């Protein structure tokens, strides 16, 4: 059995007191790799502090999260771009556009997002895309570039958006939202081929039932995988194998 958490932020303060125990639980549950997208310039040090001792298991990515984009975006972006030249990352993320929390800096978010997309094409690296309340804007930017590949993180529907993401050659990041009572994702997952999915937790956020509202962690990935297996009427092992193969190919692991 092997599982890959394609999206976790284990370098955040929420894990400072029991980080090694969290890692041990993930390994015990069969997690082979954990992908760690960056947030901004302030998280780079903590990202590497935890990932460097676990090379080959914790896989850092570099990117500027859209909610960290403001009037100082140029300075932040330059720091990220410099970091991409200094370390051999497996991907660029977490990047995108977020119109849920803030619409004031939409222009700056688009500029920042598209610059990172441009770099991803130049460096032939996959991207991890954040698109909260912003899929039309994200899609408009993505369509400007040829050769992109990656994941639409925290996918929750609807089906029409899933079809567009898949048609672009991207994977759907399926996480804890799948287990929520009022989520439309469960019905949608039944219709989507496993070859278009990867698993993620977004730890410490979006914990699956029965841990909803509590801190999420990578060991809970089995809950998500098993729920997919139940919905699609396949074995958990098939979900593990196909989604992990997808992630291994995408990130060249």
C-alpha cells in the first residue's frame, strides 16, 4: 500500500508541538510522500526546516499563495522567483487567484499568478492551483499558456468545471470536503475516472469527517481514499495505486 498526500502545510505552527508524531502516524498509514506547497516569503524557512531532514519523503514546492498578494506583491514574487533558482523544487505552488477573502488586489493576483505560470512552463514544472471563488479568472490565465500541467487544489465541483479542468490535462485534488454531508463532490466523484484524481489533505485545514473542525493531518488520507473506493465501488488498493501513480508521474518522484 502506498499513498501520496499532494497538498499539506505541515510546516505551519499548528504542527510545531507534535510534528514528528504526525509524521509517524502518516508513515504508519502507508503515506509514502507528502507534497508541501509554500505560502509566501515568510514560510520558506519553516518549509525547509522540516523538509530538508526528510528528503525523499517531504517534498517542498515553491510559490506565492494568492492571499499573500497585496501592494508589495513585486517584492514577494521576486523572493519566490529567486528561491526557485536556488533549490531544485518538484513543482510551483500554491499559486492562483482567491476572490473569497479579498477582491481588492485582483489585478496584482493575476499578474503574480501568470508570472508563476510562465516560470512553470520555462522550468517544465507542474503547478498546484488555488481557485477559490475564481475559476473563470484562473481559467482565463491558464489558457494563455501552453505546456502547463498540475493540480486544481481542493476541487469541490461542479461537473462542468471538472470537465474543463480535465480537458486541460490537469488533475483534480480530492480532499476532506468529499466526506462532508452537503458536499456535491461525492456524487461527482462517482462519475470521474481515477486517472484524473490525486489525493490531498490540505493539512491543517479541511479535515475529513469524523475530524471535521479539528486539525487535519496526512494520516487522514486513508479516510479520503477509502471514501472514494466506496463511492466508486472499487477496492481501496485500486484508489491508492492509481492516484499515487498519477502523483508520481506529475511530480517526477
